[in-house]
């Protein structure tokens, strides 16, 4: 039996103005965690100069860092440059794919996707009408399919985590105005997670949302820093072949 200590954060919104705080937070967390998972919106407005702040914070870390991009990271159309900066600093940028690493004798698999919009029961975008609207629906479909494929690919791992930006459940966006729920995620993202299973699901995006929810018995957490009130939140995943347990340890 082993334990993997995960430090998670979303919506860091790094910029040159926050460089000192961001770098200090990553330096501190290296002593407290085995791996860092970032749930998108790494930058303020998607400029490479802002991503460079996060890249510099991660560059010399001795623990692995996995991330997905968020809507802010796409805003300026410079997402390719952001990916390159982060990759050069050793950050694993996940976009509809997956990676594994071995920690404490356990193989951890992380499936990463941005996710997308679409809404939840009672208010959902349909696959009908104008081509532009159907393209939005198709984008969410592609994200959901990638989550399912990734979970199947890492079925051999001792512990499996799904890392998103948009929410797969309505419970963790509760607190946001109901009129914008359709823009904060989609329950279609939850379908492959329910089907193929995971030990932990993390997302951000909903700054006024709620910390915890679930997909069946699978725990889901909104780790946007605006929700947790901390630079990072610690999760302990305890696992062995055929058995796992998630403990929410608290802020870091």
C-alpha cells in the first residue's frame, strides 16, 4: 500500500505582477507534495509572457507537473507558444491525452482534457440547428471521447486521475449564476468517467463554485484557487492493485 500526495490548483492566472507570489508558492509546495496537477487558466489573458512566469516557477522543481489549458490560455490565440514554454520547463501539458509516472511504488495515470461547455440537465446545448452551434457540441463530444479513451489506456495504473478545466458536474459550479451554468461545463464530460472509472477528478473555471461533488462514488473537486482560498490543495491518494482511497488533506 502506498500514498501519492497531490497538490492541485486551478485558475492561477499568472502574470508578471504575480511572479513573486507564484514562484514562492511552487517552491513551498515542492516540499509537501509528490506531484502537481494544474486545472487550467494558467495565465491572465493568454499571453506567452504570462505563461513564462509559471514556466519559471516550475522549471527547477524535482516533482512532476501536469497541466491542462483553460479558456484564458486560449484567449490571445497564443496557446501553441504557451505549450512550448511550459514543455521547455518540463511541464507535461495534457490535451486530450494522458501520461503516467511512478510515485511511492504506485503507477499514477493522469488523463487531461480542457473539457468544454454544454450545460447540465434542464439547460443544455443541443446538437441541432446552425452549423456553428453544432461545432460547439462537437467540441465537447471530442473532449468527452478523449477522456474515455484515456481512461481505457491507463486502466492498468494503480491510481487514475482525470484533470479538466471545465466541470463535468453541476454540484461543483453551484454558487455561480444559473444563467451561465451552460458555459461552465457539461455533464457529457461525466459520462466516460462514470463508465470507465477514476479515483479522482479535478477541475477549475468556476470561481464562485463549490469545492466538492461526485460522479457516482468518484470524488470531484473544484480546485480553482478562488474556491479553495489557497495556492494549492492537498489530496492523498492511497492505492494498491484493485483498491484505492482518496483523502482530502487540506490547504497548502
